[in-house]
């Protein structure tokens, strides 16, 4: 990163860490029993250790890091919230994502070194769909927390991305956003608040908006299957270009 990019990132990281601590201190005691109850119906018992998760992998990023992607998942799951981890996309979906980039060196991206990994909310649930349970059973304060945390992440992520692009010294230093989780961004999905706020924050930045791409989840290989199907149907040989085209197609469908 350029020194200006690293200053931008450092400010984002500091603010995000403070935000996660703040909402964890304020809402953690209420969230944990809700998260456990939500998981009982369809999830084996697991230790609930962090109701709100800051991605500690961000602390490993330095000025020497080459950031090519900002990857946005849904929310921290069972593995992500464990005290030994406290990192995003370290479960099965993250392993699939890391494997995809390892198998496709044309993207010139090490998933663990060249990507800033964020979520649409830092509030943990064992499965993303459990956020609905929290919103419906946690009272007005929890419902507002889930809404406001999406707005916060959308605003901060857009600002980070735009500022990183503006602080770049070459075109290659301007990262793209891979926004994964196509279905829950649709109408009546869990993350419509995030979707709408993200788009609003790019209103005056059309060039940076072009670098925002939407995809299926990495889980169950849906990202790869969708991309391979697009390549097959369009006769494209360049996988990087195909990913950009598919991500733009999904973005236009969602937004």
C-alpha cells in the first residue's frame, strides 16, 4: 500500500475495532442467550465465546501489504467467533475461498494476504439466517442494533474502498470489492439495509462503483459453480474478465 492508503486503512481499522468493542460491551449479555437459542433448532452445540466479532486478521495488515480485494461476507459464524480465531471466513467457506484463489493464480491474489475481509455485520450467529431470529425475538434494541450495524459497515466499507482508490498511485493499487451472498441482498433479504446504504455511499463515485462486484457465496462451491457456468454459457476463456463480467451482471440484478 502507499503510505496514504495505509493511513486510510489504519483509521478504518481503529474505528472498526472500537465499534465492535462498544457494541459487544453494550449488547453482549443480551446477544449470547439469543444466539444460543437461535442455534438450538438446527446447529450442534458449540461454545459461544464472542457475540460480536472484530476481525483480528486486520491487525496483520501492514504498509507493505498488497491489497487487491475487499471481500465482504455475511456475518461471523461458529468458527469465526471462537476466542482462538476471531477472524472472518476461517470456516469451510473461507477454506473454499482460499482454495479458489490458490488454484487460479491468474487472479494474482493470496486470499489470506492480499484481501481485506469484512462482513455486513459483526454480530455473530451460527448461521446467517439466525439473524432473523435475533431481530424478531431480541426486542427493539436488538432489532435496531442489527439494522444500525449494517448501515455502519456499509458506510465504513464504502468510504474505505473509495479512499483506498483515491490514495492509489497506480491503477493496480485500486482494489475491487467482492460482495458475496447474492440471495440475502435481494428484496426482503436479511441484508437489504446494507445493500441500499452501500449504493447510496457511492452516489458521487461512479468509477469506484464499477469496482464493486456481486457474487454467490463461496460456501458449497456456489461461487465457483456460478462462475464456471457463466464461462461455459458465454464461451469466455479469460477467467478474471469473466469474474468481472459476472460480478457486474449480479450487481445490476441486485442494485
